[in-house]
């Protein structure tokens, strides 16, 4: 079977599929009393600080391994965390709705994502992945859930995912991730930019890769033409 997508990073690679499922975060909805609003604000502020520290650590790692130019990609993440309008909207929502900060933040985040998704400019639409990435990281810090990372892979694979965040791509180890493909995304996404920097062949925008490919399937990823071949026969492999 052949899938056609968008070439995101040049190169051709053959390998076994690893299905990466960045699980959707289950956000609780809890009513809070008026006296607990200040506690929720403190939790939000602490999560902002922790998330910022994590992103700065990722920037430090990328600067060391790839150069400061590539680390600048995460400046967009830091800007989201410093956005006074977003912060004030979350605090205002807490006071008005009196629900837990996870729910209020998720609601505000989804509103921002919806606004960007309707923009005509492709580059601005691709920034959704940055907003979503930093938003999920902050939610995980609020909820106390552990981060899943592609850096923990122990063997060479081709990563297959619905989408990959810039953080996912930044923590990939070139020794183990020989290529990746995603259902969504475009050439101007920060994930595609990171793939080029790592010199990892990548194809994005395949739409149905995660539903057509099983773990362990042999794949040929052609990042030049934007083609993925699933379980090619021996004549093609030659």
C-alpha cells in the first residue's frame, strides 16, 4: 500500500513502524468554593513557572546539540506562557465560573486554537501545534501526570503518529528515530523544521497513516516525494 502526503524533510529510509500515541489529556471539571479561588490561581502560577523552566531546559539541550538558531523555535512557547491576555482570561474565568484551573485553562486554550485554525495564513495556522504543545505541557504539570518521551526508545524505528509536537521532535534521538510520518501537519510546522535540522526523513499530512499502519509494519519513507510504502514486496526493497 502506498500513502501520499507532504514531503517535510528529505531522505529515504526503510524501517519498522512504531506507533506513538500521545494520549489525550483528560481534563477534570470541578466546582470550587470562592475561598479556594486564590489557591487555584497559585497552582496556575506555579505551573506556568515549572512549564517555562522545562522549555528553557529543552532550549538548552537543542542549543548544545543543534545550535541556538534551532532552539529559537521554542521562543513561541515561551511567548504563550507570558501572554498577559491569556493569563488574565484564565484568572478571570476562575473568578467568574468557579471551576478548577485545569478546566478553565483548557477552555481558554481551545479558544485560542480555534482562532488560529481559522486564519488564512498557513504559517499562522501551523502555530496551532506550538500553542497545543505548551498547553498540554502546562496541563500535565497542573495534573501531575508524567511526560511521555520519544527519547526513551531503545531500537531503530520509524515513528508513526497523528501529530508530533515540537517537544516530541526535539527529544527524539537520531540514533533510534530514523524517520517519522504524521496524519496532519505541513511544511512550515516547527516539527517539520526540526526534522530537517535533525536530517530525519519525514512525511506529514498523510491523513490515514495511523489507521492504515500497524506496529512492526515495514515502511519505506520517501521524504523527497512525500510517499510512504507499507510492507513493500522484496522487489521494491531491492
